[in-house]
């Protein structure tokens, strides 16, 4: 619901910082409107009204309002320059945009390593709560994977500075070598309006150290979204991502797997 005070409320709700004596109270409603900021999406227009400059105009509405509203046109006797509110440069009307991602789904999985390396691909898709993907333009989607808090130290090259989880070596690659660490947390972010995402879980360093032994470690994965700069909200997960080295019929096999699919990616270590 669009809230707007009458010209008379200008006298009832003066700005905390003005107007000064002798100045018109044309912008008194701006302070009043700011009481509703945070209830829904905020739109602002920088304007000069002859009384104040660099004024943010807020269209305030309840967060449950997802329909079309009418922007009230008005004029002020004392400040004729500020004569209308605008919504994205359009007069008279606009639509609130409180869309958010829904129906997050795993749509497929494949072994992209092809026996040459370890890459497990998983494909995801989601929808907009109002059915219009473009309305998710104010939302971001991200993958977040966390690992054990033990065996953490700076990632290789440490650029940007971040902690990595290092699985025990041997049999895993020597700590600190390229691809031996896993950023903790791992964060991969993209626009929610894409309504789709390919997730890759790999073992990028296959230089395992002898003596080989059965070993595995897990990461806990969530998919999350954030709209209008708000908090991150879980939409999918937890999923357990497992990387392992196991002896299978006399051969050492490195594997990446995920708890939401039976598809795996494997690599057989070369005989040395």
C-alpha cells in the first residue's frame, strides 16, 4: 500500500532537521515517509526542490504488496520544482518487486572428468515467486560449502587472503601446493535472474602421496539467495560433498560424489 500524507500533514510531521524558520515545509513528508523504509522495496529519486537538495524520495509500501499501485501526483505552492514522484522515470504508476527464488531443483548430474580427472557436474534450476525471472534482478544466488575447522591454513598464493581446508597428506597432495586446498568456506555467487546454475565439484590436484591409504573428507553445501541486499536465505541443502581415495580391486580410485545424486566422478591413479 502506498502511503502519502496530505499537504496538511506537512504541518503535523515536520522534518527533524528543518525546515528552518521562514522556509516552506514542502519536504516535511519526506521525514514522515522514511518511517516505512525497510517494510518493502525502496525506490529513490534524487531531486532538488528549491528548499533542499539531494533529497531521497521513498515509495513506502507493505512488504506483502505485490500488485500495481498508483503514484500520487501533487504539487506544492512553495516549491513548484518538486511536483511529482517518479518510479523508474515513469509517472503515475509502477509495480512493487518483492519476487524471490522458489522451486530450487536438481535437474541433472554427469561425470565431466571422463576418467582423465575428477569433475562432478550437477545442474540446478529455480523459478521466480511471481513467475517472471526478470523480477529476480534484485536477487543473487550463491553456493556455500564449508569444511572442517581443523587443518585450516592460508590458501595457496593467498590471493585473495582466505583460509583453506587441507585433507591429510599422505595420501592427499602436499599441503600448500596448487589445488591441494579447498577454500573454507567456498562461495560462488551469480544473478538469481539466470534461474539456473552448473555446479562443479572436483579434485584439482591428483598428485597423491604414498603410502596410499583409504581416506575421505566431506563438505556441507547449501544454496542460498539474497534479495535487495538482505540476509542470505537457504533454499537448498544441506548436501554432503565427499571426496575420497579408496582401493577398489587392487586399484586406487579418487572419487567425488554428492548426497543428492547417485552420479559420481572417478579417476584411477596411474601405476608408479
